């Protein structure tokens, strides 16, 4: 029942119901746990598995498993991955495992509470930490600044729903919903200007995007990178607007789009690559 409710209800409504259920009860706190399966089996991870479904799935090695199943027939050793919207580092650590000691993962995460948790987790996984570099920026279609709505609450899932003001989220930006977040101004960078942030001309082999409604903006800021270097793109789509704009962009770039997963709330996850190279 918990899993069904989590999948069907918007995050803010699901969280409200959880507050009512646990009112007056002492909640468990995050702690170190050993991941039981998947690419990160045996790794140490700092979460509260009693707080939500997603930490449980991470510890079971099942979280977003469809992404890595899709990549399973590719040799990613020595490759470079851009992880845009890195959350607390689960995906970045999976990618760091796949690329090996000669590969690298560049992770971009504007929420300081997600970054803090990710940094803590990486202290217990130093071999992977050496392959991951984390940047405190939001990737968008311009280099500048933007208002960022964020949550401090990592374990209940609020921090994963943080978004820049221009994002086209799948839920309405009502006063009620915005009241669940704090806001600050963050630095934004477009991928075509990424050298100004990293200090090097880095070409990714894979770009994974999960940015809560700003995905089409990320693509718009990466025209040169995508048309010249043709990376594989893995992306969660958060709205019909983003699907239309992203599909237009990718097809114009000569990319084939594959639907990997569809969520009950209308979000979906796609893989996109050059027509001659995309996996099926």
C-alpha cells in the first residue's frame, strides 16, 4: 500500500499524509546501511529507510534499475558521464562503478543539503569519490543566476523535488505547493559554457538529466555539445511542455528517442541517442 500511495500521489500530498500518520511518533533517523544488491552491492549508504520508499529501493539496489539495465550491453569503461541533478549521489556512484578507474563522473547539484549528504556518503566510498567531482550549480540554458526553490528535507524526499523558478514542473506552482520550499538565488551554467565552470573542455559520453522540469532548458543550453559530440542522453521528463520541446530538439539533432519508463503521475524517462548508435 505504501508503495502504491507513493507512486500515485504528488510528493507534497504524500508527505502531508505521512505527517498526519506519524504525528506524535518518534521517527527513525538516517544511519549507515549496507546496500544489498545491484551495482553498489556492499557499499555504505547514509539514509533513513523507514522514511520513504526510495531509500529502501536504493538499499535493495533496485532504485531506477531500468536505467542501468538499459546500459547493461554498453562498455562504459573509461567514459565520462555528466550527472545533472545528482540528488544524494546514488546514480553518480553507479555511473562511477560502470566507468571504472579510468572514467569520470561530473555531478551537478544546486541543493546544498543534497550535496552535503552526497559528500558524507562518498567519505565511506573513497574509490568512487576519486572518480566523482561535484559542482554547486544548476544547469540551464544560460550562464547567470536564478531563483531556486529547495527543501532541506532529504530523507522524506522533499529535497529531490527542488527546482529552478523557470522550470515547467508537472505539478502546479500554487502558493500552497511553493510554501513547502525555501528559496535562494543560485548560479546557473549552460553546458555549452561548461568549460568556464570546470576549467577544461570536457566532452561527456553520457548526459543524465533529472532536473524537475528544467530538462528542455538543459538541452537548449547544450546545442553545440550535443550536435558536435553526440552523447547518449538519459532524461526524466516532468511535463507535456518539456516532452514537446525536448522531442523537437532531439529529433532535429538526429536523435532517436526511446521511452524507458512511464510513471502513473505522467512523468516519463527516456533514452536518446544518434540514430545509428542508440541502444534498443
